């Protein structure tokens, strides 16, 4: 979907962790940006909950509306408003991309409706994949070099080889 062809209909998501923080600052930054850019605001979704929590009431509603194709862009003030876990963020961005949903983080100049924004997200994804691969390699190497460590941590017994019985009497 080319932004020049279609006016963006934006779902704004604002999240704070505690009641002592100010939610309306995020909302006003996003609505002012939409007004400047000529974007239509579909709805504003607000949560007061930790960003580590994957299931958040307003965010779940936003995702349901996204899956029903009710808007074509999601806007936040900063990337950490939608999540803190890299794994969760990458899963979300993969779904956004599949659905043709643009993502905009206003104060960080991330806008996947532009070529530069798409490149920035691809670079972030490449670094995240690299990090996952390095962790996997280190884990496999540690398991290879320590026969007393199983998949879930230190074992009291050496790892059992598949297809080999521990009962020597069956070989007699």
C-alpha cells in the first residue's frame, strides 16, 4: 500500500506503567503529529500496565481491530510503548508487515510507510536475528562441551543417548 495513494487511518496506542505517569502527553504528541501529516485518527487505545506484560486490554483490542482491517497504521510515541521484549516486538512487526500495517514511532523517527523507515526496521530485524543465532550457537556449544548438562540445566546423571538402554541385561 503506497502512502501517497491512500490516506493513513491511524490507531494510536499510549501506555504508561503506573497511574503516577502522564498518559495524555503521549496522546497529544500522536494526535498533533496526525493533524500535521493529514492522517485520520481511527481510535486511541490506552493502557496502564507494564510493557513486559504481553496481554494488555487496550492493546488486545487494537490487535483485534487491526486483524479486522479497520485501520492501516499503528502509532506510538516510542517503540517501548508497545513492548519491551525483542521477541514480542519482532512477532508484532512480522504480523504488521503481513497485514500491510504501517508502524510509526513519532519521537524516534520510525515510519514504515517510508523507504527509510522500512530499511530501519529491516536492519533492526537483522540485528535481532543475529543476536538470536549467537545465543543459539553458544547454547549448543555449551551442551556439546559439557556432557553432564541436559536441555533444562544441570542433571544428576549423564545425558541419555537415544536408542541406548541403561539396562545392560537386555544385551545378554
